[in-house]
């Protein structure tokens, strides 16, 4: 099990440096050691104890744990940050900067936005104590950096803002819609704020899926009072946290009984119209097709010229993920069809199955195709394939796998058992169907890694029982039921009427029974139980 990181989060210190450093030292001795101390709101005040800070700068005293602070929220406080841009103030006391994402050595991702929203309404802010639209968008983009596949985003661990989000509490009149937009976009597990001298911890709220993730991730909002406030409102928050990238997906999407809806769902928030090119403004709700590739390539070339995007993979065309049938966390998924759930993949009965053991291997998160899998994801996919192959083999069947990465937005691999005495015919049927539809098929080496599949452009790939792999990259006019037509051919299963899945619809009761039977018989092969 991954070791959790221990954190303290503190509200506005407002220059009470002597008491703050003493409190951190005391808490660290009693309950620590803490990996990080994070401060929101104003760290310096109108009369900060500069002589106290000087003792720490001169190494006469030392800060007991690494402390990270946000930037100024007023012009008169900016002078205390002079010369400390994104750097150390003294040992174990650091200014995070105006905006960005800080990733700790333990993998914790902390996004931050310093200051307050600019009252001028512009897109950019040229001072250290205010921010504009461009700043909020830059933080969002930094959180998404490195996520080459749509749907891979798991949210971040922590969002730090001094200003509260608009819509969180009616009593807060100066909440920022940009902060609301950012929180909604990056889906932090925790969002900490200061400035308002109020302590408020909301029940976890559930973020709706979007084009970056199909997972319904939860956020806990915590507003902290100022340090040492006379009303003794809560101003320090302690937590132990496992970095989101090291958590299992099922842990991330697990729901609790005290959840509330997202406070930002019905708000009119930031739109990025001013920041997007004409190509970017086109409707995202289209299927992947060769006809869209040239436009996508031009968009990616434009993005690759941005220094912030250097070294990143080109993104794929997007799919209407909010209506995806296959994302495990999506509201549209028929969860009664699920058989087994791993860390990256799950098995489900095919909708409109050709046989009672016609299974789909599906990615839990929204991934376009197997060519885009990471190494851990590929490893688990292979495990599921081997388990299914053995399951069918013990029933005197050979397994046939195929994937169609064409006019579909979510990775789905069909697996079906064919009786041993006829399985040898699959290649002949495949070649005959290819000739019938003018589909050019080529034999390729066995699939040992995602790089063995075409990263660019759609494809159809079939893995035959004896190890032969057949691939088509030419998809113009490709029949969507090509894989099913092969299986249903008269010299294989001889059920050509089942080539269209819509002709094989079962009642929910029938599907429940098939899933129950398969799950029970698959248990000896299921490595997830």
C-alpha cells in the first residue's frame, strides 16, 4: 500500500510569524512529522514581524517543516515577496508563485492561484496580487498537461486559492467565478481557501464528467479562518492523503452517503471563446474518422509551437464522452452487464451478444483505442486476454479477439469463443469478408505493446486463435459490423441474422441471468477477486 503524505493547511497568517512558526513546531513534534504545510490567504500582514523572519533567514532559527505560501492579495503586501518569485524566502519557507502546479517528490499534485480576481474584467493580470481569465486557464492547462488521451484525467490532489469560489456559500459576497470555473475544471480532491475569516467545510460534492474525464470525482471544500483568530474558529486543517495518481480508480469514484451536488453545476462560468481558434471552436461531438484527421493535425501543429506544450503527445480527436456507453463512471452505462473490474479494465457482457459468452474488454477510463495505452494498462489488458483464453480453452473453444477503432470513442475489444473444430476457419472467413467489402487486410507480428498498433488514424485488428494478427488501416467505407459478420458467417457460427447487435437485444432479466452464469463460471480465472 502506498504511504500517505501528512499535510497541514493553514488560513491567513497575516504577519503573526512568531506564533505561527512556534505552532508549526509544536504540532510537528506532537503529531508529525508533516511532509508539507500549505498556507492560503495572506501570509504577510500590514505589520509583519520582519525581525522574526530575519532570524530564520539568517539561520538563527529553523522552520520545523516545509511551508509553502500563496502570493499577495493587495498591492501593499507585494513588497514582502520581492526577490522571491517561485523561490525560497528562507530554509523551509517558500513562495509557490502566482499560479501553477507544484508536484511533490511523492507525486502529490497541488494547483494554486494566488491573489484575487481582477476587477478590470480583463483576460490577463500584469501584477502579483490579481489574476484574470488567462491565469485560471493556464492553471487548468498545467493540470491537464501530459494527458495525451481524452478521458485519462483523474483530477488533482489539492487546489489552493486565497479567494473563495462563487456559489459555495451565500454568505460570501466576493466569491470568484474564475475560481469556481477552475475548481470545476481541475476537480481537486481538496480545495482550500482563506481571506474570509470563516471556517466552512462542505460535504463532498460530486463533479460531473466532462471531455477530460468520465469519472465522477468528488471534491471537499475547506475554507479556513485566519490564524490565531479571537473567536477560535478553525484555522489549521490536518490530513493524510495518497496522491491521486497512485490510487485505484474505484477508490476515486466511490461515493459516500453525505454527498451534495456540485455547487457550480447551474452557474454561468467562464467561456474560453476569446482564447480559442476557429478550429478549436468546432463541435467536439463527432466520431473519429479519417476525414477529421487533417484538421486535427493542423490544430496539433499549432499547439506544438506553444512552449508549454513541448514534448507532449498529439491529442486525439474527441468523442462526446458525456454520452459514452462504456465509461465505468458514466450515467449511461448499463452496470448490470459488468462481470469483473480490474484496475484499468473491466469485463462486460456484450450488448446484443452473439452467444452467452460474448464478452467485451473495456477501459475503465475514457481511452480511444489500445494503441494509446500506457505500459501498466497494456499489462492488465494482456492478463484479461490470457484469462479469457484459458476460460474458453477449458470449454474446448478458441478465443477470437478483435478491436474496431473507427466511429467509436471508447476502447472496446470483443472476445468470443469459437468451437475448436471450426476455429481454424476464422482466417479464411476474415479474408473472404475483406475481399467482399474491399477491406485491405495485412498480416502483422503478434501484439506485444501499444506501439505495435497504429497510433494515428483508425484501424481494425483481429487476433486469431493460432496467433495470427490481421490489421486494416484502410477504413473508408468500412462496415461497422465487420467483426460480428465474421463470427456469424455460415461456416462458423452460422447465425448471420445476429451480425447487427440491435437484432440480438435481450431483456434485462435475460442479461442478468447470462452475467450471473458467466461471472460464476469465470471465477477460477478472475485475477481481480
